[in-house]
C-alpha cells in the first residue's frame, strides 16, 4: 500500500502535515529536535513497520509542511499529536525518539490515553561524570539567539551543549546538505528544550514524576551511544514503574530502522 499524505487541523487551527503508511494497529511516530518527515529517521522506520501497522508520521508544528501559531506553548504540540492520533479512530501506540520521547512523556502526564509507548534515547543527563550538564543559562541563551534571529547559531549551540558533538564537527555544519533545513526549523528548539532541560542538569531523575502514565512503556538505547545517554535511559526505565529497558547492539543515536523495527514489533505485538 502506497503512503498517503494529508493535512489535519490542530485544535487551534494550525495545519499539521502527516503521512500514513501500511495497515493494521495504529502507531504514531514522533520526531526529535530539528527533525521532520523528510529529514530524520522516522520515514525509514515507518516503511519498515508498515507491513504490520498503520503508521503515521507528521511534521511537528513549525517544521516541514506544518504551520505554526505563536506564542510557543507545549500544550499546542499535545493537541497536534491528538489530531494525528484521532485519525486512527482508536487508541494508538506511540514511538518517540530523542526529545520526541520527552514530548510523549509530558503528553501522557497530561492525561492522554494510549495503548503502548516506546522511547528511544531520551536525552536526559543524570550524572556529571560522563558528560557536563547543560549550562545554567542553556534555555536563556537559546531564547536570546532566537530573539536575535541567529538561527544558525542556535543550531550550533544546541549541537555543542545539548548533543555534545565535537567543536570541529559543529563548525563544519554549514557545509552539510541539511544546513538550510536546520536553520529554518531552529525556532522549534523553543519547544524541545522545554521537554528536556530540567533533566539535563546531571542529577538523578525524580521517582514520582512518571508513576501513572497509563500504558506499558519500553525504553531503548544503542550500545554504541555515549555512556551518558545509555546511563540516562537505563535510569529513565527505572523511574517509570513497570517499564522495560532494551539495548540494541551496534546502534547509536542515529539508529537504523532495520535494527529498531524488530524491537518495536516485539513490544507493540
């Protein structure tokens, strides 16, 4: 079955672009920071899952084919996810990568109901021995750069302080084919930092924040990802009652669909 593209209106009227793949129980894939349907790993993952599931990908607001309505408010992103999930006409299963996984955690805390949840490498920082925590002025600095229209500097700052990529690699980012996309969607970092920043301070995760998510959860990481990422996701699995934890051999944050899809199929059923 060929993918079907369309648009759905969020509660505030913002138009959200989506793509539907395959048939079967419904799964919605949520992108992480700066990613979109045509820029990131979820397209290939949707294709890999489409023989068993009806898979929805979508452009988070301010990205790709989706619109944006200011001011920034994470509740609007929850309503966007509601609008996509409602297309299925049934409780959906959710998968989120990176800060998209953190979005899902907050979405569930708001009282939404889903069937199952899979998270891949939510970028929390739970110890200060494997990497420095985010700077104290991390959020303020990003907002200041955005206010000045310095989108490229926002991307570079995020890649250095949030992702912790080497300085030389970040300096070369303007030479990469995807640079124009990254600069265009940089303002959406105002959403993503709200989901993660309080848990990037090198402290233990709270034990009472995710006690009633209302759905089975699995937390997945790659064996070749940095120690801080692996530690954080092991800690996250422990902080969610009943959650399972999986480590995919040979994978990094740039997880391959061929490695991830079987794990999701086993969990989703």
